[in-house]
C-alpha cells in the first residue's frame, strides 16, 4: 500500500523582524516541492545567513524560529515512530531520495556474571569517585597548595585547575 501524498501545498514561511524593525517574510519552502538533499539544506542555511548578514532579518528572530522546527521534529518523532517502522517493514524506505531504515538502539549488555569484570568495575568506580573528589578540591584552589594523602602518607602538591570556556547561547521557551 502506497502512503498518500499530500498534494495541497504546505508553505513554510517565517515572518521575521530586521534590526530596523521592518518585517521580512521568508518563504522557506513549499513542503511538497522541497528537494531533500544536504545541498538544498546547506543552500537554505546559507541564504538565511546572508539575510542575517545583510540586516534583512534579525539573527535572534531567525534562530528562535528555526529552533522551533528542530523542536517540532523532536516532538513529532516519537509520535510517528511506530508508523514509520511499519512503513519500513512494508518496504517503503525511500522518500525524496533519502533512505529511511530501522536501527537497534539502547543495546545493553549485563557483564555482572563475570567475576573479573565486577572486580575491575569496582576499582574503576572507586577511582572515579576519588578523581571527582580531587577535582572538586582542585577547582576551589586559587594558588598551589600541599595536602596529605591519608592513604599513602605522602604530601601531594595541588595546583589550581586552568579553566577554559566558550561563549554560546541557549534558547528557552517561556
């Protein structure tokens, strides 16, 4: 059975505001006519970036509205996953030149039946906990200091951790 195709045009348009508070209508795509390729996606992204660079649309307005499309996908995916898998099982695996296939996810193995694994895992968890405690201490240092390692009786020199970061942005719905 072939899935019905929507022949009614679905236009995706974004009303965006420029820095000078002028409205710009950006016709992203006629959903039914959109050619789904990496190149067309990149071309659309470049076009929007050019509009931002030229001041025709606000970068914040653009990213917020386009984030909504990403969130729409995230919200839609779990709602249609079963239907998509049913279509794949029927042999319908291609749409607009894009291959859709099933895959196994969340594969888990239980190694706890192997004694050596349990022993090694215990050591790793203990060391990981020690490492986190040491990192917590080092993060608070403003200058080098020495502390006594109670396990070995040795004096350890601790130096402040170098911190680096990158500035980005986040989008939160109200």
